[in-house]
């Protein structure tokens, strides 16, 4: 896989520099957290203020302070209700979903040693889509707002289990086999999704399905944040704690074993964690493409490939990028709303083509 054209990716020049000291890692991490943290705070303020109904920034800031328990809001009752009940839930959900896709993309690119790997590479997103589409088409999603994400999580989990099961047949697990099985299962599940859409006679149901598939946060509620947030936070923390082991595995799995790293456990834990947080993100936002591809790659170009820095900053960068994309999607066609998944695809597709060209150029020089 590493020697074939477009799959030639994170090679030795992108591996972790063993001379990087702990203080350098901390400095890079601290600087990145500060910069991205400030950017995120500013973006939250902008996202709270702008939209079909524009709210003065002073009103938005005072409302945000009140939400965290500082002072009283100066916003009008209608403005306060819009910010607290409509805009803040979707902003926080966008933060969590972006963080999940960003860190999951960093994990997949590291494990597969492939800068073009993304969170949906092993069929998790496609499985979630089948579950969600089945819930909408059957009418189950109309019973409760939680049934749609529940079915999406079930679909993602089943897809992940199938891919892992097939890749482990015979007791010999292979990352290359996992990738190929993931591609095959994703294609099969995409065909099922298409068949369900075609066989659905109700145009309103078809419209709901298409809107969900294109991804967005217009249906976000606080309960969505309360359910998805803890899962994504816990899954992300698990991956961050294993970042050092992933660094060693990137250089050589044999060297990792010699240093006491339990390669199989670390690899499986990272794959399961990445799949879990991706499935959760997909369940509450729909399919939002290219975030897990673009964000980790940009972060890697800036801070290097040390996963102790890359993974946390990919999470923060993914959250910031997603809030910015959601805010832009709300105002570009205002009062109408562009789907977030459409906007991220418009940004991500050209970047993906750029990666292909770059990787082919590097391959030709080897």
C-alpha cells in the first residue's frame, strides 16, 4: 500500500523526529491550544450573533457571559431565546462533531500511514447513513428525535463489527485488508442507502433523507449535545493518551514491541475509539465529508507529525473549522441555509485533488 502511487503518504519525512524534546512538544501544544482556543472563542461569538436574524455583538457577548454564570444578558428576550435555544446548541454540536472528525482523521492517517485516509475509510459513516436512512424511511424517526441518532449509531457499530470481523478472519489481522474491506463494505452500504431512497415513494421522506445525508446542524438541540459530547470527549481522551505509542508504531512496529508497546492492543483501541466517535458524530450531524481529511493534514504541515501534538490540535482545529463552516452555511444564502456537508465538500474536494497531485509527485521522485 505504501509503495503504490496515490496511497504513498506519511513516510519517514513525516514520521516523528526522535530528537524533539518534551519541552518542545509542550511549547508547540501550548501555542496551538492558545491560538486555536482564541480562534474558537471568537468564532463562537460570531456564530452566536450572525444569521437570518442578526444580533448585536454586545448582546451576544453578554448572553454568552450569562450562560457561563458571569453577569446578566443585555439582549432582548427574543434575541436571548435565539442565542440560547437555537444557535448555541448547534455551535456546541458543531464543535464536538468537528473535534471528533478531526481527531479521528489524525488517527486513521497515522495508523494507515496515509495522508488521504479519513474517518469514514472503514465504513463507519456509510453504516451510520444506512441506519439513519432506514429510521427516516420507516417513520421511526418521527416517534422521537433520539431514534434517528440511535439507529445511526447502531448502523455504524454493525458496520464496524463486520469490517473488523472480515479483516480478522483466520486470526491474522492486516491493516491493508481492513482498508480494502472497508472500501468494499462502504460501497455496499452506499448502494443500500441509494436503494432505500429510490424505493421511497413519499417525496417529503426523500427530502428528509437527502437533507440528512448532506449533513448539517439545523436540528441540533441541547439534548443532542448532552448525549454526543461525553462520548466524543471520552473517546478523544483515550486516543490522546495513546499518542506516544502511535508515534513509536509509525517508525516501526518491531521497534515498538521492543520498547514494550502492546501494538495489537493499541492499534485496536485506536481503531475502535476513532470508529466510536465518528459514528457518534455522524449520528447527530449526518455525513460531513473531508473534515477528517483536511484538518489533520493542515495541522501536520504546521506542527509536524508528533501525535502528542497533532491529535489534540486536530480536535481543536476540527471544532473551529466546523463552527466556521456552519456559520458560513447559515449566512451565504440567508435567509435560506446551505448544507454544511455541501460546503465542506466544496472546500475538501480541491484539497483532496491537491494531495493526490503532491503524492504522485513524491512517488515519481523515489
